[in-house]
C-alpha cells in the first residue's frame, strides 16, 4: 500500500543535538502514533579504539569545531542512549563496517568488529565495497561463523570458534551466477501486536561499481546490478507485505558543498544523487555511506515528489545518526521523520590535554563490557602493534593530489622491487587509509604503518610498454563512479607527470617522464604496483595487460624495510614536485 509522508521536519543544531531524554517506558494507546528510534551508522572500518585525530565539524556558517571522537566502547554508549529515547528502536548500517581497518581488528580478520556490532544490537547492514576486500567467501564466513581459512591469516585466533554475525547482511544488487542474491535483498522488522502493530522494511545494497574498486578475484562470479533498479524491485515486493515504512541502507553517498552544516545538508552532488532521482517515492528514509561525509538531507528540496530523508554520519565510529520515525498505525502512514548527526565524543578520562573535552557536545562514557572486549583484542595485538620499525622526519599526510605519504610509499615500493628490475612504482590514493603520525622523536611502529596500508597487498613488478603506461595514466580520470574526480597516483622518485583536467578525457596527460626523459611509447618499462592494482583495481585495467610479472613482498613489509635506514636516522620525507595538476 502507498504511504504518503505527511511531514518531514529536520532536527538541526549543535550542542543540543546529543542531549538524550529519559527512556520512555509506557506503550502508546492503541491506534496512537508510534515512534521508532533508528540509529544510522556507516563506514566503521574496524575502528575499535578512539581515532587519534580530532573530528572537524562545520556549522554551515563559517564556524568549525573539533572534537575527539570514536572508539567502540563510547560508540556503544551513544547507540544505547539514543535507542533509549523510545520503546521501539533499531540499528541499521550502510556498509563498510570492516576492512581498511586498524591492526587491532584487521589482524584478526575483523572478527572483533563483528563482535562489537553484535553487542550494540546492530540488526541489518548493507554490504559495502570493503566487505568484499577478502573475497565473498570470507564475507560469508563472517556472517555465518566458523573457522574456515580463506586468507593468509588464521581465523578464530582469539575467539574459537568464531560464532558469526548476529545481524543480517543485505545485498539487493549483488547476484550469484544463478540469479539469487548473495544475501537477502531486504528484511522486515515488526513492532508490537494488534491494531497498533507496525512493520518497517529495510533494503540493503552496495554501489554498482564495487567490482571496479575491489580485487576482481574476490568478487569472481558475482554481478553488481543497478542500484535504483534493485531498490525499486524490492520496494514493490515489500508493498505486497503490508509494511508501514521503507528504509534503504545503501553504500553510496553524497558530497555536500564545502562548509555545509555537519548535521544539515548543503548543495549535494556525488554518486548517490542520480540514484535518488530514480527511486520509488514510497521510500521514506535512506541511510547512506561510502563518501565519509556528514549530512541530513530532505530530498524534497531537490525533487518534491520524493520527500525522503538521506543521512550519513562520517567515518570510523565518530558519529551516529539519530532518527525518529513516527507512524500512524491506523492510517499506515509515516507522519514525520526527524534526524540529526551526533558526534561520539570520547575525551580522556580526566579530559586532559591529549583528548580535551569540547563542552559544545555531549561526552559519552565508555561501556565497560565493550571496553573489556576490545581490551582483549588489544592485548592480543599489542606485541605486533607496538614493535618499532624506524623513524620518519615528520608527519606524513595524505592530503592533496601529491602528498608526502603517497610519495614515501611509492619510493618504498620501488626500493623493495629493484631486484625485479623496477624502474618506477605507482600507488593509488584509495589504498592509503590514514596519515602516518610519528612519535615526538620520529619513531614509527608496525601498527602505524599497518594503519596506512591495511589490505595485505603484495607488490607486483611487470613490463608495460610506454604506450600502455601513458594509457594507464589517462585512467586516473576514468573514475569508476563516472564523476570527474581524479584518482591521481603517487609516483616514485625520478618519475614526473603533468595533468590538465580541463582537457577532454583521454587527453589529460600533458607530459610524463622517467629520469628526465619523456616516456617513449615504443619502449618497455618495468613498473611496480600493489596486487590490487595489478588485477585492475580502481579501474586501472591497463595493469592487467602487463607481462613477465614478478611477485614481491607485502606492501607493509616494503615500508618497514624502507624505514629501517642503514644509519638508524629518520627517513626524510620526499620533497614533492613529481605531480603537477594544472589549474589546481
């Protein structure tokens, strides 16, 4: 049946947003409106411990505040307090709960992150692209449990046996060879009984281009179909099951304009927008992810015929979205939806100088049971995490088309593959997951470098002709999601390139040179990249054409070897000047 959304007031604000009223214990009289509290989460990425860098929040009026946030124990408290506002509640995730994770989770195949999500009461999660990083069979194991070994790492290292996810992964647009979906397309959550009973349908899915941004071997045999088509098909099915509201959890996102209010909207672009423009208007709420942005948007401002709310709550467990959906059970109508993003502020116990308290936001206390659970894994990982591997001359940041961290990684990979004849190495920006922040004396631990490159890729050195190499460089602008955003590589020392994004696609490489000599289309070059790129990841399909491949060390081992300098002094960060993007 068709449920018209009568009103969608948006709850905005800063300090007041995280104030949580007492738990509502009494049930509403029959046929009275029922409010379901929904906690929206996305892109947790195994961040079991608080993030070291503060969260920057803009207020939409030129102001900016920073707040230290995240950590599973604080995250659990934020979810619990938010759910307690109403008798009926649910927790829904928009994917990328796992992978690209810090060592404390990734070392154990993200089993502890699934354990945390079980403990906070997560019920449904869309699959994200990173859910497929270790292959769909390993993802199935994480859902179902067990200790089958699908990767280089040994499962069940701490909890044996690993019991699996108590929540349900949803994958409306991920099809197996027989046409069935990898996981269910949708689920239905029912609240109450009798005349005031309500039912909410939840559809989950990932972005269509997942196959282009994960290792092709991990998704072999799967087909990722059009997002809007998959959603609309599931909506039609849910309508036959008498649901009162429909929620979509999708791992694709919007990109608000710079400076937009973190719990507001702002002008919107990004890969999700054209999907939303095609959605069945019977959808009431879209919980999104992937772009790691903050927003709560009323899509009626774009298309009045589609008055649904679209939300996303940043990255790494630093925020949640507090959503209240009020339904009239007699008329089977959604009366209103309010939503706001809440920072998961996690200061130090004494609110000291290392993680100061921002009084503009609520501070959450760590849940002791979750803290103990995380501590169990932290202890298991401690020796590996804290092992020193060398020094760097300063913070290596990943910002910008060319950055010291990307250049450092490319240099390390070139050095590690010289014996394979490597002349140049390339590093994709999406494979760099965090800044490299040394201690005061420049010291760097294995945990630090693992956080930068947590995927466990090996290095591959192969032959490419100059013509192929130039074609690969053009693919820096062949973004898989169809946008004009560049996927500019970091390059090793001795290689330079100039790009002009104002030129037509296919003509944007103005120049490229190695050792000062222009790339010769007829010559052959030995090129190093990680195994993700070697298999055509991030749309760099030219790498699949390489010949005479030699498989080298793990990327993180190459970085460790590079930081271990002969004299024990700090490795100097590259000075830059390798990549020029005209007009930027």
